């Protein structure tokens, strides 16, 4: 992360002329503010090097914009993506999460006050399926309460003040990707006792079943690489995190594809794939 001005002054020996601040009038920032409304700051959640040019070109291809988009490399981690049509920016945000080579793409709205070296994107939106909810709890109010204990609730696949009986309920959550994923939550129903509600994450990208965090795999650890078959995935702490993900190719709506998450194998209806594959 970049240094603050105070930290920079302490570390460097600056002359009085160098310490003088240049006053920038707010009006000079107005043009960038208007263009910024069409922009996203984007980075890839991975600890491994990757082809940044291939990443830029793949974004342009897979998002299928009707109008133009421009992807600009800001150095270090972040990219700036400018959309000619602001509605397409909203669509890209709505249809996430996206991934490139199974690594999560992080996105946030343009912030003009932040230097590129200080951009820290730590949240991502996911659809989470809540399984094993008691029938009486399958409503918008209860699901919202559960969602707020996980992250920031953005969407609930339930009509307001309606029940949604079914195998599961979907909820759109803005998650802090620096924290371990939750495998589920214990729900206290008062006089009716407690129960465990399981979470299944849709299109879960590269994930570590040893520490529960996104951005790397348990297979990256030296203990796993040097293992001679003694380490088992089923014995890892987050081995029961379940996921539903879609194949690289776009299939027709209502086609079904068996997919494998940790935990059970799940067969799900496959809609348009939103996962990015490298060239």
C-alpha cells in the first residue's frame, strides 16, 4: 500500500519547495468525476503472476458489450474499466461474480480520491444458497436476518413479505474476501430449538479448504505438494464448503450439468456462464 504524505515526509528528506502543496480547485476534477460514473476499478484475487494483457482482452470478449469499453492497466494490481454505456457497467456488476482462470475478479466503483497504488478491493458479491431452513423460516425477513450475519445483503430471491418454500433460498451477499467463508450458521428458533443451515456458494472460484479463504488453493502449500498421499481433502477444516459452478461454455437455458463441489455432487440448471476463461 502507498505511504501517506506524513510517512513520506518522515522517510525522505524533502526541501521546503517539495513540501509546498499545490491547491487543486474542485472544479478541475469535475470532468473526471462525470467519466468516473462509467468506470469500475478491477483487480484479480490471486497470489500468482498472470498474463495481464490476456486478462484485459478476455474481459472485453466475455462481457459482450454492445458499445465500447476501455481497459487501462494502472500498474501493480488494479485496472480501470471505462464503459461507454453506463447500463452495461451496471449489468456487469449485477451478473457477477466473474473469474479469470478460476480466480475471482474483484470490482468496485471508481473513486477519484484514491491513488492507484492505494486501491484495495476487499469485497465481492456472491449468490449463496441456504439449505435446510425450517419451513416457517423460509421468508424474506428471516433470510435477511441470516444474510446480515454473513455480509451485506444486496438481493434476496424472495418476494417481499412472501414465503418461498423449496429446496433452498438464494441470497445475494457482499462478502469480505479477506475473511474465511462460512460453511453455515446455527439458527436459534426460540422455543422450537436450534438447527444448522448449510451454505452453498454459486460459482465459487479458487478457494483454500485449509484456511477457508479465497485467492489461493490448499494445493499451493508446500506440505500438500510434498505429500505422498497422507493428506486428504476431506480432512481439511473447510472441506464441507459446498459450491455450485458452471462450465466454461455457454449452454442453453434449462440444460443440466452435473458439477462437483466439496461435499455433495450437485446437478444444477445451467444458464449463461459468467466465468472467464483465459485465451
